[in-house]
C-alpha cells in the first residue's frame, strides 16, 4: 500500500509555541545562511518535536534542498561525512549542526544509489521536502520549522499527533518495520522517553516482526541499547520492550533467564538497576554501560554459573565460562565493546569474593579498581535479596574504618595495604613475584 500523497498543512507562528529564543543560535545561523543563499532550509526531526513539547532538544538536524557540496561551499566550518548517507556537519566548537539534503525513497535512476550483497551501500537519492517527509519514521519526527516564515510544515499529520502524544508510523507499519527493524526499538524508546503512546496500528505488527531484529547490525543495536537504557527512562523502556514482545529478540538471554525464574527476583534486580540509573541520570550523575549490562545479564550469568558449579566445575573456572558464554551469546545480538564487557565480567566475578573475610583478601578486594562498582552491584543485589543484606552492610561498614582497625577485626596475616608504610623494603624486594602469583587467569576472551 502506497502512502497517499502528502497534503501540506502550514501551522503559522501565532498558532504554535516554537520561539527562536529556545533554538540554538548556531542552528538558526545555519538556517539563515542557507536561506540567504537561496536554498530552502528547515529544522526537522527530534528538535522540532521536542520544541513543540516545550523540551530542549539535545541536538539539531537541518534538512535542505542544497546538496552537501553546496552546503560545504557556504560554510568554512563544514565537513562532509558518510558514504551511504552523505551529510554535511557544520561545526561550532562542541556543537555540530547536521545538515542533510532532502532524500527520496524512490530512485528513478538519476540518483546515486548502490547495492552490494543485498545491502544499501550508497543511498544519496535526493528529492523534495515531500519525499523527505514520508521517508522518516514517525509523524512526530517529520515536522519542518523554517525561519523564512517561522511556520511549522506538516505533510503527514505529525502536528496533531504530537499534541495528542501519539507515535504513529508514516505509511504501512509492517512494511516500514521490515524496511528497518530498528524502528520497532525506536517506537519503544521514543514512547518511553516522551511519555507518548504508540498508535494501535503501529504497535500491532511488532510482536510478530520482532524476530527481524536478528537482521539488524549488532553495533547499531548496542547504540540503540544505550539510548533505551541510559538516557533516564530505562525502566520504562524495559517494560515497553516486554509489553511489545521485543525482549526475547533484543536480550534473548535475559528474557530466557527471567522466564525460568519463578521467584521474580531476577526481574526485580533488573528493574532496580534501571530505576537506580534513571535516578542517577535525573541527578546528572554518570552511569556506565558496564554496570548496566552487568545487571541486565546477571540473571543469565547467575543461572549459567549455577549449572556449571552443579556439573562439578571449580568456582573460578565456572565463573569465567559463564561470563564468556553469556557475553558471546548476547554479542551476536548486541555488540558490547570489550572496554565495557571486561569490567562487566570483573563486577560479576567479584560478587563471590565478598563472602570471604580473610584479612589479605579483604584488603586486596578493596584495592581492586572495580571495587566500587562491584560493591554497588552487591548493594543492588541486596536490595532485592534480603539474605545478602548482612554481607552488603559489612562491606559498607568496612569502607568507613581506618585500615588498621579493619585489619584488627579480621583473621589472617597483616595485609600489605596496612604495613606498606611500615615495611617498604619488603614490598620493593618482592613485588613481581607477588603480582604474578595473584593475577587472575586470562578471561579466555582471545587475548
Ligand atoms: P532523539 O531526540 O532521541 O535524538 P530523534 O527523533 O531526533 O530522537 P534521531 O536518531 O536523532 O532521533 O533521528 C533524527 C531524525 O531522523 C528522526 O526524527 C527521524 O525523522 C529520522 N530517522 C531516524 N532514524 C530513522 C529511521 N530508522 N527511519 C526513518 N527515519 C529515521
Ligand atoms: Mg536527534
């Protein structure tokens, strides 16, 4: 089914709330310069949507009828990027205004489009503003604001949808999801972020089409995971993924582990982690992908670990295998970079070490660079498993004590952390042997 030809609705300045005061001066500069050179130029996408909602956009996209080369000639601070989609970036210090030429979906043969092995490797078929509007994903994302008349241009009914807080795919929903399965995740993410509801015709095909996520690139799915879970609305995103039947195909191990867990504690842990990181984002505190994925994949890791221990493997071997299994399986869907998966493993491995009260081991754990994250993770687990509270409280208290007082409470030899100042020579004589003996065996991840 072809979408009907778009009819233009112009919402004049006195009938919409977007004011230049709320727009980045650099974005305005780009619009004015393009207009002065005789080109059409509009703010489009998330920025217009957010401005209509009274929120401040995190970045600004401009759509124009100038080609990337023409844009480059107008701005000294412009660089062209991308091969598949050629774009102009106009750079003002830390702020980048992304300028894209109106794009068309249909290629009449005159445009620059190339397919290699079934994948679109170049897609620079330029079109009109109408073409550009209908190839966007949601109506709310297809509104254009220009500075020639300060009006909002709406070709797809997006203005009313924003006002009604509805996400509606442009065109035939199943067809648009097949074209790009990541749009299913974008629907959930934008609904969670904006508090919008997904129109029923746009929501209906999602559960049946969810397996198409397997075809999306795992690097793109990692980016989408960060936007879903680390932008302050992670708990809501997770609930909506479950509600729309996307969890099994997005986080297969997590979905399987939650289904196996009759107690519901695994889901409680995941939700507690997401609520915790949402609260941190709200307070402008940092959140790390390592901690977040440690929580999302903990249920799968813990179940794998139990199974390996029951098969008679020793703890350290079982921990490494479980971590490798889970990371490898999830990696086929979401490519978690090693700079996050390695600390995630360390957070997991340190959980079993918290049970040990031997003096040297306690101090060694506290000096570990990942101790803080691992302790936060223990607290997270204790928040849903009451039996862990005594352990978590013990470590909380241990961190408040001066080292000599803590050492005095613990069985075992005086740890190096305490006698380091008292006996520097001893440390100097033996550091290499000591470090080598204590290093963990390699994680078996290929290095
Ligand atoms: P956010 O506020 O989270 O950045 P956004 O809507 O701006 O949300 P972007 O990923 O920045 O999202 O995309 C910018 C615009 O590009 C969108 O508003 C939409 O018009 C278009 N777009 C992005 N991804 C797609 C897609 N997969 N299919 C069609 N159009 C898309
Ligand atoms: Mg955006």
